[in-house]
């Protein structure tokens, strides 16, 4: 009976995407620390759009053409760029109405891998509730793509994937069959009372702590402090309402 329900599954790394993607046209890309949290913050703040690009060279080319461009590698702002990947910096009111080009170590790479799918939306712990409610309404096969770290599994994206899966499955309108999804759900359940301390030992949190980015980490690990759902439209991440309003008219 479950086979008739739409599926919600987790893929732990961009390197495994090809093994999971068949049959999924709705992809949720997550990179909790920090790319997708930053993108959600930007769109909630009123940034007009984010153009994700793969390489620093591509971002630099946009910069030369006069675009506002942000670039992060190894957790740091790339030399020559005015911004990196800090979600707090994307909350600056001066960015409202701007279109920003963005490249990051893992997050934008994952978005680019998924970009040919029908629907690509951006998830984080920050927009967990609004995203989960929206996914339930779609009733479509949904694949959550974790950005991981350089193609490796990471804990924070897995917890977020598990939180989305747990919430969506509660609706009883979906089913999961992959072990990755079951593992994500159980890891989330064991972490949910204190995600912050659960992640204390995680590799990326250690990396960001060394860079003095604790305020960013606090922001990224706070569930439901945002409601925006960024969606990819013609290669640009825009607010979901922009696409839904176009469909309705
Ligand atoms: O990998 C990414 O896309 C980044 O979010 C990494 S960092 O948090 O800026 O270090």
C-alpha cells in the first residue's frame, strides 16, 4: 500500500546524487553550515535573487561585469570579494532588492548538480517548518540532497534532512524506503532536544569555531527563525511566492 504514496528520501552527498535521483523531480538542497542558511536569510531579507555559480572564476567574471558577488572557500571570504557565506551578513537591509552571485565550497556545488530538475528548493533548519508544510502540500516524490563536506557525509545536513523527513512522514501522505532516510530520521530524533551540543564534535563546527564564526553557527542551528523558501527559477534562486504567483496567473 505504501508504494502508492509519494516518496521522501535523503541523499547524503553530491557524489551519490546519481544513485538516488531517478524518479525525483523535486529536490531540496541543504547545507546547514552555512550556504543554504545564508540563502534562506538573504531571500527572507528581501534580496531579489541569488545566482549560484560553481567556481570562484565564474563569480569573479560576474564581479568584473559589475554584479554584487559573494565567494567562500574553506569557510573564509575569498580575496577580492566583498562578502562570503555568513547568513548574518545576508540580513543586511542594504542588500534588499539586490541580485547576488554566490559561490561556496559545497552548497552551490550541490545546487548546480540538481539544477536540471523540474523543481529545486532550498532548505535549512531555519525554514524547517514552512518548508516541511509546503512539501507535504506538493505530494510529489521528494529527494533531499545534503551538500556534505567535499562529497563526504556530514552530521548537520543529516540532522536537517531527518527533521524534514520526520515532519513529512508524520502527515502519513508519504513513504520512505531508503536506509539513508531511516538513518537521517533516527539521527535527528536523537539530536533534536539539543542540536547544538549534539553537533559540538562535528567536523564542520570545529572548522567554523577555529574561524570565530560562532554567531553564524548559532543562527544556522536555530530552527524556524525564517519562513522563506528559495526556489530555482531560470538559474536564479528567488522567493517561492514569485514562482507560485506566476503559475496562478
Ligand atoms: O560548503 C559550503 O557551501 C559552505 O557553507 C561552507 S562554510 O560554512 O562557509 O565553511
